[in-house]
C-alpha cells in the first residue's frame, strides 16, 4: 500500500509538472502568435547621435531574435521637453499591447517626483524591461577654456549648452551652481547631446554635460588627445576617472539627499520600458528577451566594438527603483523641484 501511495504521489507530481510546462508553453505560443509578423516601435526620447540613441538602436538590432514570434523592431527618435514628450506619448497615445517600447532619459522619474510641468505619465505604470549598462554623468569643458577642475569653475564664469528644463543637460549644471558654487551660464535650446558636443567643439559654448560611456564610445580620440577636461562625476564613480563626485563634495546631509533625488536617474542607466496595461505574458517575454540579449555573445561583441560596457540591470530591479524614487518625501522633492522644474 505504501508503495502504491508513493507511486500515485509521484505520478501526481509528474502530471502537475507536465501541466505547468504545458501552461508555460501555451503562454509562450500565445506571445509568439501575437508578435509574429508585427512591428515593435522603439521610441528614443532624445536626438540622433548620442549615447541613448546608440544603445537603443543596438538593443533593437538584437532583440528581434529573442522575442517570441521574431517581430520587426523599428527605432524612432521622438524628442521634446527633455524626453517628456516621448514618455507622455507612450503613456497616453501608443498602443498598450507590447508593440511600443521607449528608451527613457533617466531624469524622467525625478521629473515626475518633483511635479515638473507637462508630465502626464505615471512611471509606476510603465513595465520596465531593463538597462544594458550604467555610467556616471560628467561635466566637461573644452581644452581651450582654461577650466580644468571644479575649483576653476567656481572662480571663472563659463557658458554651457543645455536642451530644455527637465533635461539632465539643464538640471546638472544648475545643480552644480546651487550646491557647489560654480559659475555656469546655461544656454538652453540645443536639440540633443550630439548638437551640444558640436557646439562645444566649435567654440559656441565652453562645456557640456555628458555620460562617461558616451565620451568613451563616441569621442575616444578627444580623450586620447586631451581635447576635453572632465571636472566632476556622479556616483557610483568610474574607477577610470580620478575626479571627485558631486555627492562627496556636498556641503551637508540635506544637500546630499536632494542631490541624490536629482541624480536618481544614475541608478536607472538608460532604461527601457513598454506602455502601461500590456498583458503580463508579453511583459514577461520582453523582459526575458532583454535579459537574453545582454548575455548574447554577438551583442556583447558589438557593444565592445562600440566601446560600451555591458553591466545590465533587469526589469524587476528597475521597477523597484522607480517605485522608491517616486516615494521620496515631499519636503526633499520640493527642494529638488527648484532645480529641476523651475
């Protein structure tokens, strides 16, 4: 009798396991059936030519093979209001079926947290898919300016390029003025990082905000030839850079907490998400595809060729980071708002 009971128990577990596998297979088939022959639009919230654009297009190139049904992925830049236009579109206009993905400027979560004008999205409602790498942000000057350190920037006024309020290219130098006492005169209205870098090279401005990985991947000869001076970085710091971080130069703990909110995007890297209300099975498939891409040897090889380190964050971790940032206490968010949104 005992053997009989054990055998029945084993048979029951086998049947349950088989049903579970069939369930997973059915969900995978359902996702594949949906995506087969379809197009996924990958919206990029910044202009052509910068680090975001490069990474989004690289990911789009390799994601197809890892999404059930092998849909076509079409990258499309949608610029405006520091990425808010793209985020609003994904939240309110784009199909909510898993055929619309966005690569977000990582400032958009803080923008919502502080109540930036024009925000119509709720970042908690997006389904976050992953980030291929993280990199500290830097403030950089052209080699002819004579401003080589943050102390120099405290003594001498220089002109810096920015896009619009809410964008990190605007927020970062404004934050340096507020918390570190620099004398940065911000000229806004530039469309995208690549145009700002060109403006610095032409002598229209003296400095720009840019990520370290963008310098390494898009302008490596400038680094080798010392055409640019990197004055400061954000945390986590790059071991390759012997320059201080904004956080360690903060005057007190209150300032440091406000800076942490403003720079919360550093914990997000260059994040990708799909629209709200996408069926859970498709979100799961997209997240698994992202995780597979960043382990794909061919993708890693292509990233290395582009001088991009692959140091990924998965979608579930991004979702939790977004939740935590949006739960920032109001009194700290109000101080950050004066830098980000006013």
